[in-house]
């Protein structure tokens, strides 16, 4: 019997946005499991972060087969949390997972083949103890696999009932357009793109993903909205010993801080003038845009989740503020 009872007022402060032209809505802030839910992390902290998120209206938990470390451990740990606490709330939750990167040895544990995607989702469902996920993503473009094969695999997965909606992650605009044409013909409920996007990384503005997604009426959910923690006040003066850079330097490195510190300090000044922290402004900057459905935040402790939700209090920017941000961050 679960000891967790969700806050009865959990839906009052969160904003929910339609996913493209679908009938689904996602919270403006979603919880990502990329970091801090692996076998090296403390289980009780994972529980508290999930409780804090759900108690504050974050209904969407985003995973992938390879999240950890080790690969599969984030899904396994989430599965335990779900079984012990969240099972009564399954119909109030959006749970997503992905496949596309290397997950197991040999020729069938990577890419975009029908074999890999089907097998991976079956493994994910088993790890999480679920009958289905709400959204299943192909995690990356895989030119070595025919796009038709990958899209037909997503179609078959949704029509089998193992996922309710299909999504694409790390695609560019031209490939998204081709994929959408195939999925539309199959009448697959493909609704959302997941891509990296933040003040410092404008890739989706430059590769056609953002404009194409809007044109095709598909949602966009953004990961790394704080650039792996770079767009917070954590690194403005020094690099703390307990920071991600010191503990796990795979995705954020010391040189990323030193190369961007001057820009970060100036961005922090703009945020302060708005009565926001740098992190709040960075999230608000993404959420100002009606093309964006949700931001995926990572956290290492519950207080960070609450701080991220605070960004929703002010997502309006003046032209002068936007111009100042672009002047600091748009390259070329």
C-alpha cells in the first residue's frame, strides 16, 4: 500500500499546453530522468523529487532506455517508484520513453530498425512495470535505416497499444517533414518533437526543426533548457565541488563555464533586472514562445524543481530584453 498521497491542489498553479494540434496537454514544466535517477543516485532523493514534481502539477515524467548510468537504471528506478507510490495515479500521468542510441551489444541494440525499436520498448515496459507508455520516441535520426522502416515501426508500436502517441527526438526540419508525411499517411498519432533548446543553443532555429514543427502543428518539448546547469547561478563565480562538472563531466565540462562566463554574468544582470534568477529567466525565455509545449527540467534535489516552476510567474519579455539576450547569445 502506497504511503504517498498526492497534494489535492496539485493542478492549481501549473499551466498545461496543447501538444500541437492534438488533444493531449502537457505541463509547461516536465521532469526529465536523464541525470540523477541512475544506480549511483540515492533512491530516497529520487522519490522526493517525483513527489515534489507531481504535487506541483508536473504530470509528465520523461525517460529513455539508456538513461542511467547504467543504461536502463533510470527506468528501473522509476518503475520501483511507480509501483510503490504512483500506481493509483497512472491515468493522471504522462510517461514517455525513447530508443535510438546504443543500448545493448550486437547489431540489434542500436539505431532505428523495427527489430530494435520493438525490442527496446518491450524491455522498457518490463523495467518500468507498465502496460504502455503515453509517448514513445525515436531518439535520433538514423540515416543507415530507411526512414519508412523506422516510421512504420512507430506506427505498429502505437497501434499495438504499447504507446499512445509517437514522438521524434533530435530530428532536423527536412527529416521531420519527410517523417510526418509517412506517419500522416499511416494515420499514426505523431504529435511531438523533443530537441535540445536554450538561450545558448539555437540549433532548432537554424536547422528548420522549430519552423517546420510549427508549420506541421506538432509540439516541441525542450531538453537541456538550462544547458546542463550552465544557465543557473551555480557557475557564475566558481565551480562547486558537488557540481555536475566535478561529479560527472560527460556532458558539461569546465571549459564550457570558462568560455561562457562573461556572457552568463551579463545574462544574469538582465535576469536580475526582471526580478528573476538566471535559471528562471532561461526557462521563461523558452516558455514565452507559443510554439513550445514544455520544458524538460532535470534536478538533483526537490528544491530545484520548485525553483524551476517559479519561472512560470513571468514569461513576458520586452523587445529590449529579447534584443539584449540575442546580442549576447546569437552566433554569426
